[in-house]
């Protein structure tokens, strides 16, 4: 029965029952965490043998003869460039292999733009009165954090089932020269798990921004992170940009954080050769090289894209059941109540749910009081302000299955309580 | 006999003899490199067993129970903070453990100051009309590169045998609010190998800059890099600043680049707790964590400062003979000619020599033509301009001894030829 069709007495009974079950959980003093897209310990275990790849007997020369232990080789060892070029479907010359964090590659790209500008900038962005970014939302909180941190004004663009609202994107970038970029997670988007449609990617590749130094920040964080045997597919943005002659418009990012180790993976950036040349000049002041031993460790371990894919199959086996558990619980507990909607993702790290208007904060609060930490409500929007207070990001990968089961039970109870409270107050 | 006391005929004969020997070397088509302070392959070999420290069977929890493989712990794992705190003689709470490059910690510190300011800044430095840095010279070319890269005006301060000319430093910083910092390599300075005297350190700790957000960039790159059994000693800048109440004025940097691996070491920054708090807020937008597995690898391997010191003894055994070879050749070939002066360093990675005025570029050019690459003449000065064209930085660590012997022979011949040319032209 739909909750909104209950009368007051029914609603109050429903709420009381939910609260009773909720209080029982609360009494257990649980400490459960579904806040961040962190791999579980079992996922980290499957890559432990990577640590045996290089040992005291290893040949430490990379394929061009460079000793990876020593200084030098700013943009990455050749075999690492090849591996990531294969993963992203680009030319190895378009690759910069970074340190352990794609976040820092993105932050540094914005920081360089602020202090130096990008290729085509008339002046560094920090010398402009105003810099704005388009922020498809809900989106990745750390993208928005970078903007806020640099005083970049964020303009929210609604997400649709095929990606950002491209009518709005096209209109805004063509009119406003102060709009210098857009954040995209084009595959298994954070948090919605949506993959941009072919049309969306083509429209991105065909954008005609008023700002000559506009950049699409294409955070392809989940490019090989499938959850099913019928994964989504994403058009290659650089292939499309080749057709439109707009390859300079894109900065692409990825990493092995959720392939090998989040704390010690290898990050990568792809961009046109002209962009790479501009970046390299400044990057050479910041780094002599990133960690080349870790780059070599990764290439010797994975060997090629097939090696990465095989590892992702192992990850899938561990986390697909967690997604299934959460989706099953949501369906079972809330499917007939009409108080929560969600999208079943084919990959990525999140399940994004939408409560009734004005209930997300309350749900997160109720969860917290019962020992379940969720990403803060609103975090998926610029300035942490969800205009309708509806979106909650569930990250099911970190807790073991048994804990996750309890956590999602509590979550469902919290949704029931918050929804009943809302309907009773109307 | 002093070259300047030779008559024209003697000089011409001397030059012809030197050229004959030089041409013989040139005919060999050698490829030798004394350009950068790179450890030799034999130095890298002595740390290869570090790669066995962590393997697939290792406990990957650090001492507070954190799984180092996963996300989190922005400023470093506790045991790494302790190790580097011991090395630098500061409180672990003053430590940020970084990635593989202290250069990037320094660059990022300047970049943050440009876009956000440092603690006490009224506005980000990029919003100021002018930002200036004091640059003791000769100094480290990459420090100067960072300044040039950010459009920071460099003011050269002469080096003396006890450190930078402190009369000049004190006067300039007290008068000019646009002077926001100074670069220092206080121990075994790059390139001169000078260690700042106690008085110099005390005067630094007692500076009263007009700019409230002035910072001393204390690049303690060679803090444990001794070449003799009677090493230099350096006062602890933070101890001195505690006495003057000016602990916020210092950013200290170091790394294991020349302790473990240049390409895959661990870098560290030390600063007052108030500075760390300001930095951490912005750093948290750039990084979730640096590579914690590599931090753990380093701590499990070195264990403590004694472990680091033991490793530095091994390095010393390998590189002290190279320094001895170079210094011996300089003395033997040039000691009585009065055309070159140098300082015998007790540590660090360089031998800094001074030619007759106007000869450094010519010496570097002659060396290059005979296949010996040196750091470009002038590189040790702001804007790569050595006002007297005198200073050359010799980096003896990278070539094997046999190659080094040839390289320094060629260098001495180049000095002889260039000096004779100069005296003949007078």
C-alpha cells in the first residue's frame, strides 16, 4: 500500500511499528558505515600478491632502460602510459601517469588553471573577476569541494537518465564566457550510477563554449567498474572530439584506486598532445617524477587491459552481492510504499536514492542515531545544498555483508519513519 | 705557478698542451654526466631489500589499526610521522608525510599561498600586485624555477661561509612587505655544501619581517647526508623559533629521496600546529591520502632514526670516494694555478667551484663538447643569471668511479683552457 494513501491512524501505526524496530536496532549500539565509496577489506586482499611483484631481486629497469628507482621521467614510464592508454582508448602520448590519487590530478589541473591558465587562456583564472563551473547534480562531492575551495562559482545542472541536461549545458556555455568548465562522471556516475548516452557524449564533443579555455573534466573513475555481465557502454569522448576537432576541450581522469589499492594505486590523466605540452611545462616545476616504482609494480602485475579486467571480475564477485542485498532490501521493504525511488546501477560504487521532498536530512540523521553513517544529505550538490532535500548516496561496498544487512535494515526503517513523519505533518 | 703570472708565451704553451689532452678525450666520444644530484645505481642497490619489507603476507595495518591499503589518513600514518619527527627533531603533530617528492610539497606550498594565502595572509598572494622572494645564491635551481613559474620576483642574496648574508636578509624583510619568503638549504647547501652557522639560524629565528605572512622555506634536504665522520651540525630552527615565539614563520622540508629511492621515496613537511591546521584544510581538497603503503614500507624498513643513519653510512661509503676523487683531481690539476676555488663539503651532493670571472659558461661548453654534461652555468642563480659567470655545480655521485675520473679530468682541462683563453684575451 502506498504510504500517502494511508489514513492518519494507519500512518501512526505504521510509524510506531517502524520506530519499535528502529529502537531495537538502536539499543544494539552498532557502528556501521555506508558513507564513502571505499572497497572492503576482502577487495584489498585480492590484490595483495601485487606486493610480491617487485622484490629485492627484481629488474628495476623499465622497457626503455630507465632505472625506475632514480629521478626522472616526468609523465610516466612508457609501459604504464601504454597500459592506461589501452584502458582509456587513447594514444599513449596523451597520457600523464600520476601518483596515487586522481583527485590530486584534478585539483592540480584546477590549481594550474588558477595560477597559470590552461592552453588558450588569456590570463590565469585567478586574475579574472569570476570563474564559474557547471556542476551536474547530484554529483561527486569532492569535485564540488575543489570548486568551493578555489572560490569557483558552481552552477547546478540537473542530471537526467542520459546524463546532464545538455540543452542547459549548451545554452549556458555558449552564453557565458566566465563558465570555464564542467565536472562529469560519465560512466556509472557518482552517485546515480548513470552512464551518459551516445547522444550526450556527442553533444559534449560538439560544445561551442564562449570561453576559449573551457574544459570538460571527464572523471572516468568507473570506466572498468562493472557490476553485471551486461555492462553499460560509453562512447570514447576523444574519438568524438577528433571528429569535431575539439580534442583540446577535454581533460580525462582515472585511477586504479578501486582496481588495486585506494591508498597506493596509480592515477592517470589523458589530454590532447597540445594540452599535455602546456601542462608538462608547469608540472616539471612541481615534480621530477611521480612514483615510478609503483607504476612499474602495477604494469608488471596487470600486464595489460585484460589483466585489469580479470581483476575487476574478482571485485565484481565480491561487491555485486552487496548491491543486490541493498537493492533487494529497498525493493522488499519500500517497494510498495511509494516513498523512495532509485536507479539500479550496472557499475560504479553507489546506489543513489530519492526520498520524499524534505526527508533526506532526517533519514541520514535517524541512521546516524542508530549507528549507521551515511554520506551527509546534500553532499551530492554544490555548496552541499540539495534544493529538495531528497538525495541520499548509499555506498554499499565497505561493510561486510552481515553488517550491510543490518545497515540497510536500519536505513529502510529510517526512510519509513521520516516519510511517515512528513505525511503526518502535512 | 699561478696562471696569471705566466707571460704570453707560457700561457700559449700551457693552453696548447691542455688543448691537446682535451682533444684526445674528445676523440673518445664519451658520454658522462655530472649534472644532477642523482644517486648512483650502486646506492640504489643497497636499499633493494626494502622491496621485500611488504609482501602478500604482510600485516597491512598501521599502529593505530588503519588499513594502509584503503583511503584516508591525510597527513600520514602515525609511525611515519614519528620517524620523520625524530629525523627533524620536531613534534609528530608538526609533520605532514607526503608523496614521493619534497619538491611537490614545496611547489604545493607556494601554489596554496598563491591561491589561498598562508596563515596570516590578508589575501591570496596571486591577488597582490607583487610577490618577492629572497634567494640566497648560488642556490638550488628548482627553488628558483618554482618562483619564476609563479611570477614571483627573486632578489638575490649572496651566500657567505656561514649562510646567507643575514644583514641583507634582515634589512630587506623588515622594509619590504612584498617579500613573502626566502629559500634556504641550511645544511650542506646546494650547491656550496655550506651549513648555516648557529648565529645564522638564530638570526633567522629572530627575523621581524614586515610581511605578516612571511615564510622561511627551510629545505633540509641533506639533514642526514654526511660525507665524513666529523659532520657539520645545524641548530634546530624550530627550537630557536620556540624561543622567539616565531614558529609560524617556518616551513621545513625533507625526504628520503637520497636515503631510499629518488623515484619512490617519502617526502615530509614540518610546520607549526597552526600552520598545519591551515594547510590541512586545503590539502584535504587535493588528497584523500598520500601513498600510505609506501609510508608503511619505509617505517617497517628503517624502524627509526638509527636505521636511517645506518643506511646513510652505507651511502657514505659509496659516495665519499667520489667526492675525494673530484677534490683530489681539482687540487692536483688546478691547486697551484689560481684559477679555481672551491669549498670541501662535509655532506650533501655537490662540489661548487668558482672559476675566474666570465669563465663558467665556457667551461661548461668545453665539457659538453667533450661529452661531459654539467649543470648549466648560471643555473644556480635566479633567472639562471650568474652575475659574474663564475659558479659551476659538480654532482659527482651518479657516474661510476671510472667514468667520474675521466669526467673530472676533462673538467680540469676545460678550466685550464678557458682560464688561459681569458688571460690571453686581457
